[in-house]
């Protein structure tokens, strides 16, 4: 089983203001928009990298983390997931995974 541990360092972009400004789209129509695509990359050895972008070529790396193996039996996780789905599966099938308020 893997645990994903975030670090406390600042974003990997030049500075935080770079993350907040609107970025220009390239193409026949010129306009600006927020970076609204989140990409997560997983590499061998447990490296996790997260970027934001609104088109190819203007991505900013915002996090680089290392996954660490934790103690525990994967069967315990599977059993807990099964119990959760037995208790909440009907709701999830009807309403989907709630994503508001995150």
C-alpha cells in the first residue's frame, strides 16, 4: 500500500503570483483564461508530480512528492472499501461522488 505525502515547500513555479494570473491561449483566437487543467504524473520509484495548465505549453509544476510504502495489509484496505461500498453504494450509484465543498 502506498501513502502520498505532500511537502511543505512552495509551488515549483517562479512564484505564487504566476499561479494566479490568467494565461493567454495560443491559436487563431487570442484570449486569456485560468489554468483549469490539473495533471498528475506518476513515475517509477514513487515520484508524483502535479501540474496546472489551460493548454499544452503553459503548464506550471505546482507539486513534486514522493510516495512511501506504509505498513499494513492491502487486504485490510480492500475489506474496508467493501464495507464502505455496502453501506454507501446505493447513494454513490444514484448521486455519484460528491465533489462540492472540497
